[in-house]
C-alpha cells in the first residue's frame, strides 16, 4: 500500500483509504438491507443482528480463506502471521461465506426463514461488492494487461503505474460495473418463488466472475495454475446445479423438466466450462490465438452456461 493512501493511525496501526472505503461498502449494504427487510417482511431487529454477526464472520472468513489458499507461505513465515490482520491478505469468497453463515445464524436467532433473509440480502450484497471493487483503485489491485492502444490509456479504461510508467486495464472498474448491473437487475426483476432472488444473484455473479477473474493480472490467489476465484465460482454453480438435480430426482414426474431437456442443458453447461478452461490455457500458452479472441470466446461461454445453469437451478422443477 502506498503511503499516500494511509489516512491516519489508530492505536498505532495505519488506517488506509481502502479500509475506509470497505467500511463504507459494508455500511451501504446494511442500509440497503434495512430498506429491504421492510419489503421482505423481516423483523425489525434483523439488520442489527446480522451486522453484529457479519462483520466479524466476514472478516474471519475472508482472512481464513486467504491464509488457507496460501498455507505453504504461512507455514514458512509462521502461523502467527495469520493473526496480523493489519498486514492484509483477504479473499472476497471467504467474506461471502462468512456473510452467508451470518445470515443463517441471524435467521435462527430471530426465528425467521433463512431463504427469505437470503433473498433480502441479494441486492445489498451486490451493491456492497460493487463499492468494494471500485475501492480497489486505492489498493493497487484489480489491474489487467498492459494497455497498448493510446485511446484506452486513460481512466476509467485504465490506470497509470508511475513506477513502471505503464497503463494497465482497470479490471476493478469492470467488476464494479458488473456488480452494479446485477444489483439493478435484482431490483427490477420480479421473482415468483422464495430463494429465486438469492440463487439468481449467485448465478449471475459466478458466471461473470469466471471471465473477470481471468482478466486480472494482479496478485490473485492461485493453486498451481488454477485461479482460486474462478474455481470457487464454478464450485458454487456446480453445487447449486447438483442440488437442483437432487430436487429434480425427488420431484413428481409431472413437475420435472423433461429428461432430454435436462441432459441437453447439462451438456451445454459442461461444454461451456470446458471451453472456458481451454481458453484460459490458450491465454497463457497459445501463441497462435490472439488474447482478445480467447476472451471473446470465454465471454460467450460464460453467458451461455450462465443462462443454462440459471434455467436448471430455477426451472428444472415446477413449484
């Protein structure tokens, strides 16, 4: 973190602009939840209890996820470094997991429907992620490939690195805009069944993140050659689809999606994932295919298997 982004010190620890913006993102999400809970018919104390649980669990989840991914590093430098929270090292998917756990605990403590609370959290979550992504301009993260076309060598298309005297694509802007678009869609769309709003948020976010994560060239998390955020997105989508398949198997025949249609959708989904994996390798290894073409193909695949997984998850069984 560059010193110009350190605003002040608190108890001897630096407070950065990025940290302040993340707090603002969390506060904006809570404000939206406060408004959403009235529409969803949730109890008045829901937001306060969720806030008290989500802040520690979100931070803990984000930190543990990051440290587990980089476990080899922390074994080398000492596990005590895991507790040095001010040194940085957090992962968004860990925060999402902590937030979901906080929602489940809140629903149990307030004796409310967890599904209803998850639906109410979908829009606030998308807005929080959008603000958090925009805040990455203060962390130096969220950058992509070097910009060679002069027209794009300007903000918001790119950010300038004065040390290297190079412009890099501002992927964090794209991620923030996508999250805002998801938030807007969730507010505009009318959902017929409980849980559909939360599932739609996860499907849209995961599908987009598979592409957007590939565009990043910062210190992203990886296991060997696999980008952890992409893997997490695929696993979440796959988990939702297998749950939908389980429900399909248990449903009455008259309520099921036809077998041929089900199989075809699964084939399209798996083919899309496979092509995305091939394009990911092509970006790094292939000298014959232009990078822009790889990403265009990957974008099309993300749209296709996103729509396919959405259809399977929400419509494989008639309510």
